[in-house]
């Protein structure tokens, strides 16, 4: 397969300018790029091997690839919406307090096969022990103290709208009526989803949907419309 | 330094003389045994004893001598054990006198190198000087044994030091001169081989081109076969009995003995064969004989060296070269109208084989020149040596000497990337002013720290100082500016706990691999108990690497 200069340079992990210089200096022994520099991929690979160069395959520059989950109203660039779609809403019975809600949500939240739910719960409680995850304005964002692929491969956000609202020890003292359980595979995913969530929650319309106890589908659609892409 | 070099030269000549005389004595005294029916077993016994002396008596690792010297240079800063001065000397003395098809030069180089290293240790010189003195030993030993000071210098610089700076050459020259002078005084001033005058012209010169290529091929064949034999031997050594030191060598020695029964000239050191070829005593019509000797010696050498019986490849290369060249000359004479002196080609091929097996054309050329005094034949010698080395280099990535080391990744030449990275220690480049933060704290606490430092990476540690994970400011961008989210996110949640840790005693080479693997720019360094010591940044590494490179390749006066 023939590679152009940019692709060849990317494969070798060098800049196109370097590759051009190597060609000029005769470093690329047997390769004979002509005119607008075409490289045979196999020859390039064996040249790299014999010169001790490690190839940069699949090292996509920049953005990490987010796993998709079937046909959804959102694109890959909306991690919060995707995560919400995966997590769904809590449909269990109403509970008495924060810990009971967490317990119940952990039982329902869709995790990876073989995930240790008891471990997840204890991590959630550990986190609450540090400082309350009550953001204020009636929102809470419980999450395990350490994100891990042991719980899930993809970001998950499960929404619960407890009625009556629960005491969460929030910073502003208000009781919580919208709980977003965040379960993420990596710190990076967690930070991304969390910041998106914070962004979306600032929208008055969205906040009203939550305090009105609107159905999940509407919330999901609203999130998809609000969340920036990319 | 010159004084030390001279001292090493004296000691090296002593080593060479001791071995040369020892072999003479032992060889003569074993003559009666050799002619008896037990003679077939003699090389086997010699090989067994030779290996036992080295492995059991002196407890030194087996294997070839010069590669061990190269390893000492590249990895141990030229440090060798004092007992190495004697171990291989004795071992090869026994083996070669009994008929083992190997040379004494490699063991002499090894022993003399150990002498140089011991002198260096005694004089407490720095690593660079120690390596030089080791090379002085090699130069002195080779110079004395062959009565060839130039060859000694060239071998030491071409093969052992692999550098040609003036500052390196001067002490080596001193040592070689001193050693050779003493050697001459005690062993006589004759060249190791004698040859007559050769009459040659453009025709012969042209005919030496194919010989150069042929010599290269034979060298490749020899080195390749020896290593194949070594592989076979190591597979055999999986057997409990065969694993015992010397056993495989003994069996191989039986093969050598059998060969020696039919063609005594093919075993042992073999220098009489060389002289006969050079002086045309075989008469070129009898090149069938030399062809047979060539083949026999080839096999015998593969057996001896492939089974790791002590001895070097110098002498066998010379002998095989002489036989090859002589046969070549004899064959040429069959062509109607061609009349050449086979001895001339014997001389050329000697240089060719040495050049090919060691991938050292200058050593090969000068060895042939100095030992035979054939200064008239410089041109064809150069041609054959260079061609052979070229063929060898093309077909074999490494020479006989560097093969083993390169295969196991232990070949590090001074001034190369690997050497510099292996020299640098992680602890030399730690950023000790790294900022840490305890688990349980939030990013809000972190943001307070930000005001006091320009660092972008922070280590999360527990109350005992054990490293937990790294925080990278660039990854925290999305949350760190929001006061609420800052308070909401604990450092535990935001940290990368999977980041590979560098141990403080890891070599920079190993650290560099990890950087490459992970694509990171900053990595944490921990001690054996996991306590955080500091961060290592790729940018500091580059800066230090550059400085180390400048320092190591500088050619200022010592």
C-alpha cells in the first residue's frame, strides 16, 4: 500500500519535514520516493525495523475515542448524553435517606459483567464521607472515590428524582431532588462527564425539568440539545 | 599514563611468553602420547581439563575470551577479575597443546586485558583510563605473541576500543612497543611466519578479487557454523550429564582427535601448516591435500570452538586462510596458461579470513604483513582484507567477537545512545521540588497550591508518603476553574493511579522505554517501599542526555 508523506511521517512518529530530510540525505536506503514522495508501506515498515524505530500505530493524535452504545439521539461527542442514555433512570421505590437511595441505585445501575456492586457502594459512601456530593440547588453527584474499569467500560450516569427530596448534607443546606450517579472507567472520563453535567445544570430550563419531576425521555432529549458537541 | 601503559606492556609480554613457552613444552612432552593409540583421546582429555580448569578451578564463566573483554569494556567499565590473568592461560594451554583446534592469541588477549585491568585497579584510575589500560594489555599481548606491534595496536583499537582518537592510541602504542621489544628479546626476532619473496603482477592482483570474496564467504561459514554448533551444544546441555562443565567439549574433542589421527596438521594450533603453505612446500599440484586440510581444520575448529573449549579464533583463521589461499592458487594453476605462486594467495587469504571473522580488515591486513614481513604485498592484502570484511559485514550482522554480546543485548559501545542512557541514573535527574498533595483532599485544595508553584504535575501521596497517583493539570482543565466542581472532586477521583512508577535504581534506559511505551512526559519515581521521591521529566532527560553526550565524546586531553 502506498503512503503519502504525511501518513508515512505519522507512522514513523516524525514530522514530514524530517522524513523529507531523511529522503534527501539518502537515509531511506532502498526506498525511492519520487516527485511528491510516495512510500511503500511494507518497505517503510521493514526500514523502520532495521533502523530500530518504533512505529506509532493507532496512536491517534488528540481525542480519545469514546465508545458508542447503539443508536442514540446523541453523537459520540456528547459524553454526558451518552452516559445518561446508558445509565437510565432509577425506577425503584422511594427511600428514606441518602444511603438507602445509594444502596438502591447501586442495585439497579447497569454495570460491567462481574462488577462488584458491594465495592461500588462502599466507594460511594467513602466519597460522601470526604465531602458531600451535594452541589447545591438540590442536585447531587455521587460517584465512587476512584473511577475504575472494574465497574464499567463506558461512562454511565443514572438519574434519580427522589420524592420527597433527601437530606444530602449539601453545601447550601438544601435538600436534594435530583441525583446523578456517576460511574466512570477512568479519571479523565469522570472529569469530562462531570464538567458537562455542571454545564447543563446551569441551564434554567433543564433545572426546572428536574425539579418538576419530568419523565426521563424528556430529560434525555433536553440534555442532548443543551450539551455542546465535541 | 604512559608509565602505566609501559608497565602493562611488560606484564603483557610476560603473559605471552609464558603461554608460548608453556605450549612448546607441553606439546613436546605430549608427543609420545599423541603417537600412541591413545592419541585419539588426547584432544578430548585436553578439552575436558581445559574447561574444568576455567570453570571449576578458577570459577570463571566459559565462553570465548575476547567477547568477555568486550563485555568488560562495554558494561563493567573495563573491570576484570585478577584471576582472569591466569585462568584462560592455563585452560587454553592444556587444550591447545593436546590438540584442540583453537588459537592462543584470544586467551592471551584476554589474560593481558585482565593484567591491564588489574594494574588499573591498583593505580586506582578512573573508568576511562581503566578501559585504555585494558586495551594496552591486549595490544601488548598480541604484539608480543606475534612479534607484531602494529597489529597489536590495531587490534586493540579496531576491535576492543572501537575508537581511534589520538589520546587513546598513544598509550596503546607504548604498551605494544614495550611488550614486543621484550618478546623479541626472549622469543627471538623472527616474524611468526616466514615467507619468501613473491613475484606478482596485475594478473595476480585481479585474481585476488575472487579470493577476497571467497575468504569472506568462508569466514561467514566458519562463524556461522561455530554458532550453530554452540546452539546445538546448548540444546545438548539440557541433559543432566552433558551439562557438567567440559563434558560436551570432551565429546567434541573426540571428534577432533579422530580428525587428527588422519590429518595431524589440521589440529592444534596449526602454524606449521601456515609456514608450509607460504613456503610452497606442499607444491601446488598437491592442492588436494590443502583442500582436505582446509575442510578438516574447518570441522575441527567448529568442534573445538563450538563446544566452548578454551581458545581463540585468531590462529584457526590464519591456518584456514593459508589452506584456502593455497588451494585457490593450486586450482588456478590448473587453468592453462596460468602460473601463479600458491603461497602468494595463501598469504592473502590469511589476511582475508582474519578480516572476515572479526570484521576487522586492518587487523587482518597488518597481521599478515607483520608476521610475514611481506611489505611488498600491501596492495593485494588490502584488497582481500577489505573485500572479505565487506562480505562478512553484509552477510553477518556481527563478527565472531560481537555476536554473543549483541544477541543478548549486552553490546554497548561508548558514546552510543544505549551506553549513555545506561550510564545515567534516575536519581541524577529527579525533580526533587515536586509538589505533593495528600489523598482525601479536593481539587480546591490543589488550586491553593497552584498559586505557589509553576509545576503542572502533582503527586498524590497517602499519610505515610506512599505514592498513590499523578495529577496532570492539563487533564483537570475542565473542572478546576469551576469553584463548585473543585470542591466536589477529590484528588483521588481525578488522579491517574495507573501511571507506571519508575524505581529510583532503574537505569535511564529502562525509564526511557517506559516513557516511550506510555507516551508520558512526566513520571513518578518511587523507592523500594513505594514512597514518592520526585518526578522525572522527559525534558530534563533530554537536556542531561545532551550534556552527557557532549562530555563522553569530547576529545580533550585526559
